[in-house]
C-alpha cells in the first residue's frame, strides 16, 4: 500500500492530500529515510512524522485496504521518539541529573 494512503487509512493524518504534502515536504520518514508518498508500506516498517517541533514514530503492524474508525489504531504501534529515548537513557545512567525518587 502507498504511504500516503496508509497514513490516511490508519488516521495518523486526516486527509490523503495532507499526507501527500507532508511526504513532498520531507516530513515523513520510512525506516529512517525521507519517503515519497508512493513508497510501499509493509508490516514491520517504521514511520516517522514530524509535526512542528514534535516527531511521532510508529511501527506498522498490519496493512489493510479498508478499516473502521474504531480499528484504525490496531494498524500501528507508537514507538518512543529518539529524543525521548535518549533522555530516559541519560536519566537511568545518571539519577542525580533529574531522575525522580
């Protein structure tokens, strides 16, 4: 399935034209590389979407042509963003740097 269609079907982005524009502007990555709207998505792929100063990363679990709104969240799994993972790693290595007790 095309990346722009997957983003719309999974409801990560509301409209396919908006998903297409996000891909054209380089705000969407597929497995760590900037992706075009026509890139093929398959289970196991990692999609990154930049929204302003925030990045959302998801892992593709299944690819389906039609999905009900209630089942759309079952198509993917949220992953921690790289910034969040590095902050958590820093806190576990150095508890005095801001870890809670």
